[in-house]
């Protein structure tokens, strides 16, 4: 079983940046799909960005050009670089990598 710990969330002003990290330990899948999801109050959890073990990436239309997903295999860590943040990006962000992390809150507000 994989254990995932997200970090890097917080309060940021519109236009600002944050980098989320997801550190994996335990039985880490070596192949497959890794992704970042988010869930705002009253909304369903949605896929924000994903990357496969082959390196293919996918982004939701709402974040294309602003968010970048990456992974560091040596550190078993998945990242989400978020730039030009908007109030509508406010949500709890969850990492998926063979299992779910606990989530990290991102709030974009002036």
C-alpha cells in the first residue's frame, strides 16, 4: 500500500504561485498514472493534471498554460507548479498515485 503526503498549499493572492508536493512511500506503483485532483466546496473532485510513467501529461482546460505537473523519480515525489492563480483555483488539492493523499488546501484570495 502506498502512502502519500501532500504539502505546499496555502493562501495566495490572485496572480501568485504555489508549488504542491506529493511524497510517496511504501508500495509505490512503478507504472501507470499519477495525478493531481481538486475539490471545491459543493463540487465534485476533478482531475487537474496527470502524468503517466511514460511521461505523457494531460491538463484540464482551465489550468492549461498555468499549471505544470512533474515527478522526481529519485525522490518519489510528484509536483504541481501553479502560476497565475485565480480565485476559482481555490480547492483542496489531492494527489493520486496508486492511492489518495489527505489533501492540501489552496486558497486564492486578496
